[in-house]
């Protein structure tokens, strides 16, 4: 059985094809085919990269901003040209989609029907940059594959059963009744890495207290107890919580009101500033990408140093809060682009948490660890680096639902 996964974002899309002919393997298999589209580098153009499990590749830039057209172009490479891995579209048995916002309606993955599509469209008011892109992928799949099963896996679902103490904002209660609450995001990643950590540590997930750190351009923490999310740093939108690549994270609401009342900011301007021009990019003035900011810091750039110091402080403060909610900690887990590939960030965070009994193995930390416990034997808390595999998690849910 071949399962296609479409993981559409606001400015990029990842896709992959898995062959799940037998029982589900314990570890993620290598995809037959992978594709990535990036709309960020050149306005009005899409950079396409496709590769197959056998090593064949395709790279090109298409001068069009028409997203459905690009998605169609990508899907055609499954059965046409050098990167073809299937004879025709009928070989695809099902398609799994990452959908960012499922609101309070969807607490698990579901087969997509017309009602699900309309709900995703209505919930776009909460995720205007993401849910419409997710719908585009669903509609493109309908066009290319016809009436085959499709599954929606929601980024908010893992956090949907958080206690009210974590979900409700302390404003008027009718806010909560109208769905204005903390939802949390990166749930597919947080759930996958918590399960993978249990396997790595050879411990029952139901016994573990974990803080999982999803650190990419977007950053969030989750407090996971017994395999369930009981708190997280992102909230009503992905803007709340930690300092991120270009997002501010949490701010005093009074500051936002001041910017509106006394600095003349519009809602549109604030949306752009807080999402696109803040965080590492805003403080350093260099980039939302951590790597050039670290390089500038090492060359003596003071604003770059301040940006890194703020980033680490935000993480330590956030992790401390998650540990307090859990009432203890068995393992600290790092994942995603920064979490997996920035040893200096992991080292600085663990140094700031040494009072908890964390002892990091410096040599292992610096050796690009993946799916590995990098704490010393003497450490009272394990430190684990996990390669997050959201696409595989989506593929598994799709396989289970279309059996």
C-alpha cells in the first residue's frame, strides 16, 4: 500500500511517498519519493526539489506564484520523468495531510469528507496562512487521484485535551465559550518525539514526564505526562510563547495596545512586525536563521549576541515553567531544525538548567546526535535529541484509518 503525505505550510510544502505493504515498522522507513517546494527565496517563483529513494533528483525554479499549479507539477513527478516511482496515480492508496488548525472540534486524525473540508475552511479564521494552504493540497489530491481516501492530521489535536487551566485565557469566560482559547501547535511533532523518546530510553511512555522542545523557525515547548500534553507554549496562534526566528513570542498586551494607540500601528502592520520582523531577525537585524546570527555573534556583533542570549533565556524560562507544571522531569527532548542541529544552543540551555541535575555529555552533544540520549550516566535527567518525522506520523495515521 502506497501512502502519499502532503505537508503544506504558508511558504513551503513537503511531500513524500511511503510503501507500507506489510505491517507498520517500528522505525520510519525511507520514503520512495520526497519533494520540497519553497516560495520564500524569489517573489513569484517556486524552488522545487525532488528526490527518490534510489537517488534520482530534480531541481528547478518555476516562475509562478500559482500554488495549485505547483502542487500539480510536483505530483506529476511521481509517475512522470526521471523521478517517477509509480506507473500511474492509481497506485496511491491514500493521502495524508497535515492541517494546522482543527480547533476544539478535531482531537484526532479523521477521514476527510465534505464536512471536514468546510470545517477546515471555517477554522482558517484562526490560521489564515496555513489552513487555506492545507485545503489546496486536499483539493489538488482530489483532482489527481480521484475518490481515494484522504486523512487530515491536525497540528492542534495532540494538545486538544489539555486541562482548562492550560487552555483558558484569564479574560471574560465567554471568550472560551466562543473558542478563543489556547490551542497549541507542533502537536504532530511533539507527539512523535515523545513516543520515540520512550523507545530510545526503553521506558514506558505512561511513566514519563517530558519537556519536548520543537525548535525551528517556529518554536514551542510541550509538557508531556504519561504521553499526553498537559501544557504548551504556543496558544491561540503560533505567535505566543518562545522567542522564535522571526516571531516575537509572548509580549505584554499593554505594549501592543501602546503601539496601536500611540504609535499608529494598524492590525495589519502589527501582524507583519510580530510574525515576520521580530525574534532573532528583529533583534539581530541579520536573519531569522540561527546560523548566520551565531556566526555574527562569534565575530563580535553585539546585537547578534543579544539575540542569542534572549533566545536562550526564553528557552530556559519556558522549560522551567513546563517542569513546574509537570512537577518533575525525566527527560528534556530537543527536535526540529535548531533542536537537532545546534549543539551550542543545547549546551547553553542545559547549562542554565544544571540546578535540576542535568549533566550534558559535551562530546556526544557535538557529534550531530540523532535519536540519542546525550546526558552523562550521572545526570539525573536524560537529554535526548530526536529527529522529528511528522510525515511518517501522518502516514501512520492515514494507514490506520484507510485499512
